[in-house]
C-alpha cells in the first residue's frame, strides 16, 4: 500500500499471485471460480510451480511422484517432529518445520542428487548420445571420485525397491518414460556390474529421473520431498497428540545415553 | 533392530506405516500397488490422516480445502522463506521450514480458532440446539471477553471474501453442508448485527467450519494450512531461484530502518 | 540503497545497529573498538537487549541466568537436533533451529509463565501489597481454574531443584533479590501447603522471578532459554558428528513402533 | 528409565551431562555449585563444547569471536525472524529458529569455508611449510576452479573490514596469533595481488582463522555464528514486539511485487 518505488527498475516482482477486494488470482486463474472444485491438490501443486495445467498423463505421474514421498514410517524426520510437538504443542507449525529441517543430503534430498547427475550426464554429451556409453562414463566418474552414486542402493529394500518398478510403470503408461529414465536404468545396471554389489535403483533415484522427464530444475527437486513430507508429518503429529511416544523415547534415550556417567 | 523392550507395556507404537524388504504399507494399503496411480495427493493426505479412503464427495471438498491454503501471494511466510533461501540456497528444506514457522495464531492458524469455537459451541449446548440462539450466545461471549471472533473479517476482501461462498457451495454440492457451516453463517450475521461492522466470513472461517463437518480435531486443523503452504512456499523458492527479490528487500529495508541512526 | 521512503512516516525503523564502510555500531557503541575485548558474551547479550551496560552485579546474575538454560542432557530438543543433523549434516544451522522449535509451553517456556504470573500478581494488587496474601490469592486462583502453577514441581529434582537455592543466592549476593523472588518463594510454600504435595520451585520458576527483578517483559523471557539452548545444541551436534546416536535411535524406535504391524 | 539395552554395545551414549535428583553435572562439573556464579556465558559455551575450562587468554578471544557474530543490523536473518514473529507471536522460539535457518553458505556460514580452507592448506603441505608459497598455491587453486576464496571481500566494508584488525589484535594480545592467522593474512594479500581487486579479509575470514587457532573442527565452526545470532535475533524480536516493522514490510513488498499483475 505504501509501495511507491523509486525510479529505478525494481527486482521486487512476483508472477505467482495477486489479490484485489473481490478476486484472488493464482498464475492467471481465478482461485475460487477456476481452481477450487476443478483441481486436485497434486495438480494444483503442478500449476503453482509451472503455471501450466497438468495433462491427465502428467497429473497421474506427478501425483504418484509426490505421494511416494509423503510417508515412510518412523523416520528421523518424524521423530524430530514428535519431540518438538511434545515441547510446544501450541506450535504445531514449528513441529512440522522441525521435521522438515533434516530433509537434506542424506535423506530425501538424494532425489536432487540423481536429477542433477542425469542432467549433467546429458549436458556433457553431444546430441543423441549412446546411453550405454553415457552410463558407463557416469559410473566410472563417480567411482573414480569414490563418490556414492545417488539414487542407488537401499539398506532395507533389497534386491529391489518395490516403489521403483511401479513408478517406472506409471511413467511408461502415461508416455513419460524417456531418456532420463532409460539412462537411470542403465546406470543402475552398470553400477551393479562394476561394483559386484546389489544396487537397486531406489525411490529417490526413480523420482529424480521422473523429475528430469518433467524438466524440473534439479535445484528445486528437493522441494517435492519437502512438500510431500509436510503432509506426512501432520499425520504423525495427529497420532502423537492421541497416542504419544515422545516422552517415552526421551526418558529411554536419556537413561541409556548417560548410564555410563551415572556409574 | 535393538528394539527389545522391557516387560512393561511400551507406548512407542505407531499405526501409520511399516516396511519390509519388499513391501511399504501405509494405513494397511500397499503403497506401490494399491496407492500409487490410484489416488491423487489430496486423497492420500486424507488417507494418511484418517486411515480411510475419501468418498468422491469428501475428495472434492478436502482437495478444495487444502488448495485454498496453498498460495496467497507475497505473505510474511513467503518473505521469510525467500530471505532464508538467499542465505542458504543449499538448504531448500530449511527455507520452507522458516516460512512455515510463522503460521500461528495471527495468520493461517485462525482456521484452528474457528473450528474450536464451533466445536465448543455445540459441546456447551444440549441436543438439537437452536442454532440462532447458539450464534447469539457465542457472539455475546466473545464480545463480553473483548475477544476477536475467529474467522470473521478481512483487511482486503470486503464486503465478502470471494473464497467463502465458493467453499460453502462446494460443501453443499457434495452433501457436506451441515450444522457447523450453518452455525458459522449465523455467527457471521450476528456479529455484523451486534457490531454494526462489515464482518465477512473469511476463508479461515469457512475452512474451520468445513473441518468440523469432516470431524477433524481442532488441534490438528492448523496442520492443513501448514501442509498446503509448504507447497506454496516451494513455488516461491523456485521463483526466488530464478528472479530473486531477497537482496533488494534486504538492502531497501536495512537502509530505511537505520536511516535515523546514520544521521 | 534504494531506500527512498514515501512522505508518510515509516514504521520501518530499528534502533539496534547500523554500519558504514568503516564502522559497525551496536546500541551506540563501536563494535570493534568499544565492545570486542571489553565485554563477555553474557554482558553483550544484556547490552543487545537493553541498550545498557550491565553493572558487575547484573553481569553476574544475568550470566548465571543464561548459563542455567544452556544444557540439560539428552532432552527432546537435543534429540530433535541430532535427528535433523543426521539427515542434513551440511545444514548445521537447520539442526539447531529444529532443536529450538520445541522450546514452548511445556519445556523451557515455563520461565515465561512464572514471570507473567508474578507481574500479573503485582499488577492486580495495590501499592505495597502484603506478599503472603498475594501468594495465597495467586495460588487459590490457579487452583480454582485447575491450572498448573508455573515454575513449581519437577519430575526428577525432588524435594528441591538444586539450581533454585543457588540462583536465589546469587541474586541475593548481588543485591537483586527483591519482591518478585520473595513472592515466588511464598507462592511455592503456599502451593505445597494447599496441595499437600512436594512442589519445589524449579529452575524455570527461579529464573522467571529473576527476569522480573531485571524488569524484562514477560513476552521476551522465553527468549533467554532459546538463546542459551542454541549454545547447548551446538555442543550436542558437535558430539553427534563425532560419536553419533541418531541412527541407532531411529532403527530402535522404528522397530519398536511398528512391531505390532509387522506381526 | 526403561533403558535396558540388549547385550550388544550401544552407541547411544553422551558425555555432556547427566542429572540425579539432587545434582546436575555438565562435563564433570556440578552446575549449581561449580559453574553458576563462576563463569560467564562465553566461557561456559567453551566449556560445553570442549569440556575444558578456558584460560583467561582463551576466554578473551573466544568471547570476542562470539560477540562479533551476534548482531549485524537488519539482515535477511532478522527480517525472517520478524516476519515469523508477526504471524506467530506466541511461538517466539519458532521466530528465532526461522531466523537461524538461513545462516548457510552465503551468510555467516562462510566462517566455515575459511576454516576449512586453512586446515586443508596445511593438511596438503608437509611439516613447516613456507607460508607464502602455501598462500600462493591456495589462491591459485581457488582461482583455477573459479571459486570465490572464503573470508575475503565485503560489499560494504572497504577497503578494510573494521572487525578484522581488531580481532587479529585481540588474538595477538592473548598469544593466539599463530600459523592459521598468518596464512589467512598472506592469502588475503596474495588474492589482492592476483586479482587486482580490493579484497579485505572480512570478519568471517578472521573468525575462521581464529577458530583454527583454537583447533575447532571446521564442521562445527558454523555453529558459532548460529549460537551468537540466536542472541541477536532475540533482540530483534524484542524490538519487533515494541515497535513492529513486519506489517509495513509485508504490505510494501506485496504491493511492489504484484503491481505489474494488477495492471
């Protein structure tokens, strides 16, 4: 309201949404009349991020992508949210925020790593590269740097991660199984061959490849895990409010952690 | 893995999800085979929270409820997320978390307030209460305590909040417009009458009433705003990564805030 | 830099600090030359908050106040920080933030509750009130509302919280044991008498009273716990980076929580 | 309390603190009797992190290190905290947490970068390396990778950052100016020579070098900025509670950001 800007061109500009007394417009559509009742949440997330209406095929794949990341049981993220809720039940939003803070390079954020790996592989190659050669080159480069290949291997889900074939099937059924998914599969096979280990493509590897098929910048890919997990964490906090476990975890861990000091 | 508990009954128990090497089960359904490709994100959120599959009617209303809360333009929450991303672009999840931390009693959390008010109104009344009398009693009680009635009034959206009639319409079209929405409407009318002011039922008032129609505990209602806004904030961070405004906000505000000290 | 304001008086104004190319001034003092090397961290915290230099007496009491809140072993807050660090070790700041999010009405924030109770007791009384009567009235009011009296009782530290007599002694030794500490002691005694239970004044009760002696607004009192605990959490994260416990907690709790689902 | 572990060695172990009904022990010292009243906050932070009592010299340098990082005016971090407090004033801890979330690789976290650079420089060299050669090699390596050298340059504080000479003086006065500070100075001079630009050693460069003189692992160095800034942010929230700026920032930025959409 006081927004008189100076003469110079301002970079304070957002194209996402605006409001007037009788309208709320998001990405050019009237929220009450053109969006509410016409979209599901996953499609609206797609619209919020891209400004485009998802096709039915994109809708199916994008909703599956997000749903995969909502809930994984009692994870470190869920424990952090529950411990936080125990101390500040009046600040539910802070408990969700605490649970999200750990979605970094070790958990969930690995989706970002595989998307980046796939984009960079194609960026470094010419037009119409040989995918098998690209997979071999990529695996060799990671192994040469003694770096873990993102999106491969899982401590529990062996010899295959049950989400991966299903996600790839959904992508294929909807005409979205392109060169990125193809390369990811070849990288998985080549990594198993080169290492002699069982290295299934895990869910974050499958999702990273699907994000590339959509064309999402790798820097935002972690955001899908963050928005999805926010939903899951509200579920955990609801359960914690009804059948809490935080206090027992606390007393148990504290007793074990300090037993040697207590003598 | 070390999880041998002592003889006593443990309260460390979650009914949400579990995994085995070849299965991931959420609320009793196999995630890859029974959920992925069969649900949209809003329906899965409903399933995660309640353990029940939404009916088509519930699906339409619940998706509309969540979508309403995703995006409101350049809010304090979006500014906090953008300022955070500017300092730690490698920690996208922390930028979303920062943006969520402020969804409290002033913004978004007011949905919680109206749900609580409606539940408590019916709790304090006998069976089949006269709704008009209940509205009058509720408004009088808030006015007596000089408390703001949650869910009424909006600084911009006057004389009506355009989201409210649309949300009520969607609820009605899907057979979910019951006594809570009826009471909320009567409270709005009574508050306008008693105060002599224009006090439209705002979106958080409408959503609070709809949450009551679903039967969600009021303590978790704030969580819908939190999960929805997480989606919106990823959209803002994506835009900030492409056309940033944080640095200009910072330099502008800093210069204005300290102008009097600099002399 | 673009900070041309409009004609109207702006409320964007901060009196805390400003910088020029060769100066950084905090609360009117030159940071490099008048502060660094001349103050300890606790005294600078006092200066940052009040704009005043602590007297030697205030310095001793304020440093003791903050130190009391730094470290309490493996608390829910420390567990949340450690779980977060395990997922995002590259975002140490987000792990501290996660640990702080739960310092609310249940833990640490109770300091706020006792400060508020003491201020409101005196606000409701006339000049020179009889402290014993004020204590009885306060206890009766809380008991009448079936509300827990903030700052009393401790699950472990019984029959006395060892921090409390020491904090009160430090306040007395430094001439800062006034009417608020006197009232807190009387409230503790009266609550034990009225309830027939052992209800020691705990550390947050003692600290709340000391905050009142300083004259800090009760709304900011929680902030002392927050700033202190940030220090403690960095200590826990340093230890977690060297001898981690997060993964074992995770696997242990997950196994116990889902044992009944796995059958 | 239920903490019976299985036979296997548990990694759930913390050496920081423990409590019994009548004792609270931190790093082997009795908190009420051996710490409260005997240490200032900075010294206790040192003790919490290292388990050692700071010498008077270490105390002066460590307190100066932390104080430098407390307050820098209206930073992105302070704006994020203030915007958060405006939405959730009942969750002060969440506002501080939001402000901390952005202390990453762009702001504050650069202290980590310079500490790491200095440690790695010495790790890559033999015993008694020639410091001038090491500086040249380090600068050449960063320039070869087109990477910014951490700890050099400042948008405002030119041609020198006024904190740097003061911090180095305090280190020297207290016998803590060793090989890391020496190398940092040579890197600064060499970077200016090689680039032809004015590149003052900024505060994070000076602090990174001082952290190395203390021997702190580089992974924890960011933590000093985090704990210090938590203090500063409480100061900003206190001011925001008394003379708020968040709403004016919000309305101003929103109006400017969406002016082009409104037409």
